[in-house]
C-alpha cells in the first residue's frame, strides 16, 4: 500500500461525503452503506494495516498513541484531511471539531461485535460522527483499535487542558 493508492481509496469515499451535513444522519447512512465487514470498510482496514506495516502510517507516538496525519485536506480528498490513530485502552487529548469529525472505528482485537471488541467512544466497528462544534477526549476501551478521522478542511483544535 502506497500513500498514493491510499489517497485514491479514501477519495472514492470522500467524494460521497462532499457537501453532506456532518451529523447523526450521516453516521446512520455510513453505517448502513458501509458497515463493518462491507467491501469499503474492509478495503480501508486492510489498507491501514498494510500502511502501518510499511511504516508510513501511525509513524508518530505520544503517550502510548501511535498516530499521523496521512493526507492533508485538499481537492484530491474533497476538502477532507485524513488522520489515523492506533490506540489501546486509553484516552487521547481533548479537542474540538470546528467543522465536525467523521470516524471509522476498526477494532484490532475481537470480532467487531458489541461487547467483544475494542470500542471508540462507545462505538464498536463502524462509523461515528461528531457534528461541528463538538468536543471530546477520544477514548478506546476494551482493547486496541485503529481509528481513521476525516476532518472537513483539516479543522481540529486541541484544548490546552483536558475538559
């Protein structure tokens, strides 16, 4: 998996997100159209595993979180930036989503079913969407998970102190 191939893969998804409201309805749509186990979900999950193994994804580490901005926002990804984190039973830094955040949760431990695998902010395998202006301290519980973040215009604001 190369960065260029990964960008092409993500761009096929972000094309369908362009101009959509970043809200609960979008989460429901993504979970219906591209649920855990679907071709899109599995393609992105496998691409992330390959990119991590190749060393260019999640190449930074801080406080037990492996992470990295894989793609800056721009026309190729329809205005979305792409970050990927690898977290194992911990909470990340508090931040605000000025324009929202679209997350793909990919548990590494377990089978993706409720109660049987890692969860990201309570969400098992699948999609979680935060609306514009929302904030959280991203938390993985119940094991280890990869989380792909799509940020409209790459907008994220880290808090000075945890809330």
